């Protein structure tokens, strides 16, 4: 992360599925130089939610930005593990 760069905090709650992904991406993009996605309130995530996270991780990587995901709840963690994304996404 660049020193002094502003950090954007996005706190998500409820479901992150096909209906909520467009609003989520609109709020998250473009990413700040450093962004924290707090999934502590997310109770359900489907494949479109997972794809949105992958999209943001790729955008951050290509844009030289820092992205971290925190507070992943058990149900969401399970979906990430089943799809093989848990070891790939920048989860802290």
C-alpha cells in the first residue's frame, strides 16, 4: 500500500447474490488505493457474489491497489472453500 493512501472500508450485510451484486459493484468500483471488504454481516453468497469478489481482486491487482477481505462468516467461508477461492482471495 502506498503510504498515506486513503483506505476505503466497505461493510456488507445480508445476502450477496445476483440481485445485490450490481449495487455492490457500483459502490465498490472504482476501488480506492486501499480497500477493506468487511463481510461480517454477509449471511449468504452465491456464485455471482463470489464472481464479484474475484472481479474486484483482479481489478485491484491490475490497478496496483490493495484489497483485503475480512470477517468472513462460516457459511460464506464454506462457499469459498468449496469453490477453491478461499486460498486464492486476499482474506485476512
